[in-house]
C-alpha cells in the first residue's frame, strides 16, 4: 500500500443513520489474544471482521482474524495474500460468514486508518471499523465502531470522515466473568469452577439485597412505586420452584457432587493421557 494522503476526521457523536453493529464476545477475546501475541516491534494489531448483515441493517460481527502488517508514520502495508488465504479457510468452515469490516487495537482512529479502510472498502461495501482499547485504562474496555464517509470537493477527495455508530456488546454470565477478568491488568490465576460459582453467588446475594431494599423503601413510602418493576419482581419470584429448604439443599448438594465427579474424571483422563504420552516417548527413544 502506498502512503496515505487522506486527512482523518473523527466524530464521536452517534451517526444519524440507522446503521448499527453488534459484536460477540469471542471477537473481543480473539483481538486481545492477537494483541498479546503480536510481534515485539508492533504497536497495534490489525485484522478482518467476519459476520453478516441482519435484515434490520445491523452488522453482526461474529468472528475475526489478525492480518500481518507493517506500519510507519506515513504508510501502512498489509499482507493481502495472507488475508485472502485466511478468508478462504474461514469460509470453508462457515460460508455464511463474510467480511463486514476490520479492527485495530488502540484508542480511536489514526492517520493510517483511512488507507486501511479504503482497502476494505474494495473488499465489501461500507465496512465497519472496530477499535478496541486493549490497555483497559481505568479498568474499562473502550470498544467503539465507526463507518467512513469520503468528503470531496468536486472530483478531489479532501478527507475521510470516521463517524461513530451504536455498538451492542451482549454477553451471557460466563462470558461476562471472563471479560471482567480480562479487564483486570494483574491476575494471579483464572478462577476455577468453584471460585467462579462463589463470585456469582456473592453477586446474586448483592442483587437480592438491593431488591429487598427497594421493596422496603416502596412499602415504607420512601420511594414511589413503579408498576413495571413490581410486575418484574413478581414474575421472577413466581418462576422459582416451590421447594422446601431441605429439598433445595439436597438438590444443590447433588448438583455439586456431580460437578466434582466430572472434574475428578476429567483430571484422571488428563493424567492418563500425560502418562501415555511419556511412555510412548520413552519407547521411541529406547
């Protein structure tokens, strides 16, 4: 790629268009993993986003892969052959996933972003540019999505305008636990199943205490009643199974014992495979 002559304008206000994006947590985890494994001289990671465009116009980002590149102050060079080979490999597994844009690590857009975006604009119409702050400053993950509009005067292109669009990042509870750990810059070790369950139960108890406090404030007249919240609490309580405390304790203990048994069997299988590998290696040496 040649040197870029574009001027980059970044607007943080949401776009007036109806275009929006939805990114799956797997994409964020994959981007962070690629950033950790980047070459020593690389300051950021650039890659391709895969997914589809939903009927309502939402760009559904479900997968990604990094693309090797070299970058200087005035130019960027992508390994286009590697990019096309990776795309062909991904589409053999899931033909429905197509290019929907590209990503880069760091805060916001840079001078070279216009040149890279111009390349992806030739790959797919109106690509989405996703930026991920892998530094997680102040314990927050700054993840934004942009689209680009070329500003021209007659036949002369003046600048590339990057405008932020709404981005939806939805996670189930297990994915949220992993994302919270990912945002922590210093982690001794990943929690095991029991520690993860303990953290989840503590969070659940905190939420229950908040519900108790809200109900007490409404009953005592310290807070105005909200019918929608009341109906939601009533539906939640009604959805719980009617079990006596001894039956509930037995159910929890049985489930815990089943999980411990599965962990024990998996540990035995892992140990057996390790011994078999060592014996096989020793037999080959002898």
